[in-house]
C-alpha cells in the first residue's frame, strides 16, 4: 500500500466507528451482552479510549538526525543510531500490538452481538410458542367452564323432597368446577399476555443486536486493513536494520539508500501523528458524545465530514506541510 493509502486506512477506522456509533446511539440502541462489560455502549467507550491511545502514538528519537551527525564523532554517534533504531523497533512493535488488540476487540464485539441475536431469536420463539399454548388452554378452559355453567343451571323445576339435597350438591359441584375452569382460563390469559410481552422484548433486543452487527463487521474489516500501517513501518525498519548491519561503525559514509529509507519511515510516522492530532483525536471526542446522543441527530454527519477533511489533508501531511 502507498503511504496515502496507509493513512486513509487509519481514517477509515474512525469513520467506520462513527457510522457504528450513529447506528446504535441513544439508550434504545444499546445491546445487553452476555459477556463483560455486558453493554455494547460501555464496550464501545472502551474501544474509543483504546483507539485514542493507539492513534496518539508518542514521538520517537529521530533516527535521521542521528545518521546526519555521523561526521563528528563516529563511535558515539553509531551508538546513538543503534539506540534510536532500537527505540523505533519497540515503538512500532507496540503499535502493531495495539492495532491487533483493536481488531480483536472489534471481532469479539461482533461475535457477542451475533450471539445475542441468536439467543434472543430463540427466546422470542419460545415465548411466542408458550403464549400460543396458553391462549389455546384459556380458550379450552373457557369453553369447558361455559358448558358446566350451562349444565349447572339446568335444574329441574320439581324434585321430590328426598332428591333436593343431592341435586343441590351436584349443582354446587358443577358451579365450583365451572368457577375453577374460568379462574384457570383467566390465569392462562394473563400468562399469555406476559409471554407475548416477553416475546416482543426479545425480538426488540435481537433486532438491536442484528442492527449493530453490520457496522461491527465493517469495523473489524477496517481494523484489519489498518494493521498494514504498523506492518509497513516494520518492513521499513527491517530494511534499515539490514543496511545498518552492512555498514561499518567506524565509517562516516552512510549509504544513500539507508538515508532514503529512514526519511520515508519518519515521514510516514510524522504524517500519521499529525493526522491524529489535527483530525482524528478530535473526531473521536465527537464520536464519544454521539454515543450518548439521540439517534438521527447531526453528530453522525459531523463525524463523516471531519473524516472526509482528514482524507483530503493527507497529501499535505505527507508533504510535511
């Protein structure tokens, strides 16, 4: 990838994160996760913090200046060159680890939302089936109760004295049975309403998780692509290390190819740092505020506009202006 493309990949992570946050913004957009931290919004706040630290990488001792100073005191300066190269290796390796962790965090969030969607779909289906069964039971009990009431009221108008007591007892038993059936039907109806409500809630929770999945998949892809930035820095450092190993410490003659590679490395590093400070870190604060805002507000457009300006500014940043 060209330097411009490498920096555009960093902007793409922030832009994609902004799209994700705009999609799930507000309390109704949060997803209850089955894993820590149990909330998609909380997990995104953590992700934003980690991304902020990754983009705002610290400055490193300038390797180019150490090479340029070789003419004065070769022995001491080569020690400086070696120390600077070692510092670069450590910083770039840490940066690569940070991007790998960000990609892993995004993947875990995507998987967590996928699991929530599947779990809630099962819960909704179970609750819907239970509501249907309860409604059927209620209808059956209501019918049975109505039939018992109808039979219970069919009391003969004239009974012999010796049959009155048994007839009344039978009548009361039928009325009690009818009452029990109607009570059971009423309870089943109430439970059916609860089950229907539970099904609806599960459907809504599952839908929120499904809505978040699409942007999360895009975020995973963006983070994976952004890993090319530290990988390119590592490639350049390997070239520098190979060139240093082939250069005698006592010599003050620095190969031009080595100088060129060092300049390219520092130019890309400095451009990424300025891209972060001039554009991306401030945009992350906008995304943080967007997360707690109501959906449909202007925050998403603001983030998109700032990311577009960042992309347009990349040629200037690479030119050292």
